[in-house]
C-alpha cells in the first residue's frame, strides 16, 4: 500500500478514514453526519417543501445504514465474546 493511501478500517465497522465502509458503502460516521444535516434542514424555517419528501427518504436510507452498522458491530462483539480467551490469555 502506498504511504499516502488511507489505511483500511481495522475495526471492520465501515468507518474508514474517508467515512466510507466496505465496497464504497457509506460508513456509520458519515451517515450520522449527513443525518444531522438533514435534521437541521428539517428543523429550519426555510425548508423547501418540494424537497421534503426527498430529504425524508434519504434520512430513512441513512437510518437503515446506521442500524446495519450497529447490528454488524454487535454481532462482531458477540462473536469475540463467544470465542473466549485466546491461547495467550489462558492461565
């Protein structure tokens, strides 16, 4: 890997340095940040009603991405916990 290339996401959570997950999917951090922006837009007084349905649909997609990332993280933690201590950890 070139020295200036971003390192892969070691946690497997999909929050690499560029906010993208595996396969170019949006990572949790980037999806959450975009959701925060949409919430701010929806809370403002200058919301374009014609854009409302699009913003709500995008928010729904982002929520599903976040839920998926959280579920994957939970599964990974459960797998690690179920595996128990590694050979170096046994006493």
